[in-house]
């Protein structure tokens, strides 16, 4: 059961190579009553998506090894996760970045630093509990 009055608990994966961003997202999301998984790069994210099947993914763009666009493209190619909403995180707010994010299949774009309200509002909009999830 959700501990807050924000609705059902959503399982959220936050992928970012910045420990500060991961921790603040984790704190905000837990305050909103959500279950949080953290990954510090694209490869870590891919294994967590497969193992835990999050209902919503926040993914940084600029990461070492595998960037956010590559990570999202790989996730979206898997039929099991093609409908999982993904929100790109970036310190850049350019039209090109947003367009490229949509091309690989992300649903939304959040500019860092984000606020608790922005994060929780995005989860509320996109983090629907999928029927038959599990």
C-alpha cells in the first residue's frame, strides 16, 4: 500500500552517474510513497530493468560507457519493456536533445536540477500501474 496520499506506489528506476542526482531523486520519490531503484550507468540500468521491471524510468543522457539515448533504445527494443514510460534527465534544455529523446522512445524530458514537485508530478502523469504488471 502507498504510504502517502499520492495514489498507488509506483516502482521507479533512476539512472544517473551523479550520486547527488540519484540520492535527491530517491529522497523525493520515497517521500511521495514510491519504490525506488537506482542505477549509476546504462549497463547497470539494463540489468535492473530486466530484474525488477520498473513501471517508470528516469534516465540521464550524459553517462559514461552507455549514454542515455543508447540505454533507452536498448530498453525500448525489448517487447517486455517497450511500453514502460521513460523520462530523460539532462542539464541541457535544447530542442535537439528533446527530439533525440523522443526518437529513441522517451515520453518526457526533465531538466536538472529538478524539484520534488516536478519529479512527483511526472510520476503521477506517467507512472500508471500497468494492468497485469508483475
